[in-house]
């Protein structure tokens, strides 16, 4: 079998390395519109050969690892693949992508989201340990072909990933809280410090807590603006909930109600009883 990967950044590049480890595919082809990224991916051994879209469409399994807006643009271009082709998108949003798949290739298609990543991006950020032992969410499987579902499960099991199934709408609701909201908060915290008169003086005092919270603010702005666009409704809801909690903390501090503030913090500690 041959696999094709469109998008050779952190996720696509790491997938290429991981697929080589399991030896399921005789050849792994790669496509990236950024010629520099393609050459980097080839020199780093993330894929075996570069390819154009028509060559990718001849592969047995096609992975879409581009930013989510680019996935929407790719969907109509994937018409005409074989009935036995499996197309797996790896985007961080699922509902809009699922709703946008042309009916001609709906059975071919699997909507997946590997819950793993780092703040780095591009081919040079790829490493083979990124995906194994992490969760991958598969959504709307009832709309996919039995062969494609079986093929996808075989691949992710071989990659030692933990499979969770749900509908795409539920995925986007949950991902807003667990992934999309934290990124917005991290960007906001970084910009808050940068907006002060002497950010360098402030950052000179930065320790582990601050660095942990702003680490993901280094993530790709294009990727996360795309994700925010596609999951706008659920992201805004999660931001509303977050703003309410910030308001509670602010009011308790203003009122100097330290006992209530401590209880509010203790409530947050209870997260780790279920996490």
C-alpha cells in the first residue's frame, strides 16, 4: 500500500515518521504547497517522495494534515478517488469539515483529530513520538464506509493511539474547552504582558508558572485563527464561561473576601480528582 500526506508540518511530518516505524506502507508520498517545507520534509526523511495532488489521489490512504481552512478547500479536489481509498483528515475542528465533505467521497472519508501537539510548527518540529500513546478522536463514523473505518482503526492501533468515538458536534464542544480556549487564554496572557510599558523587565522575573501558561502562545497563528473561525460558536461559549469565572475572582479580590477566594481556588483543585 501507499500513503499520501498533504501538509508536512508538525502533525503531517510526525505522522510520516510514525508510519515509517510501523511499516504498513511500501511508500509514503508527501505534498506541501510551501516548496521550502516540502524540501525540508524530504531532507528530514518525513516522507519518501514529493508528489502532486493527482499522484496523492492514487494512494490507498490519504491524510489531510493542513490547516483546517485548507482542508475545506481540498475537499472538492479529492473527488474521483477509488471506492477503496481511505481519506483521513487530522484537523482540530470536525463539524464544519464533516458537513462539507462532497457526497461522492463521503464513504471514503474519516474525520479524525489526534489530541497531541506542541507549540512548534513546520517540518523541523516533527518527531516520531508525537502521536503514539495519545488519543485520537474519530467522529461521525456512521457516515463512513465499513472498509474505511476498519482501515483507519488498523492504522491508529498500529500507531499505538487510543481511539475515542463521538459525533463531530460533541467533539467541537469539548475541544473548545480543552484545546481552543487554552490557546486563546495563552495568547491573551502573552499580549497582556507585551502591552505593558516595560515587558522585558516583567519577563525577567518569569518563572515556570508563567512560562507554562504562555508556552502555547508560540503556536502557529494561522492554524489557530483558522480553528477559531471554524469553531467560533463553541469557542465564544467557552470564553463566556471563562469570563464569568474571571469576574468571580475579580469581585472576591475587590471585596477582600479571602475566605471565599480560597474556597473558589479549592474548587479548582478538585479538577484533579477526575483528571
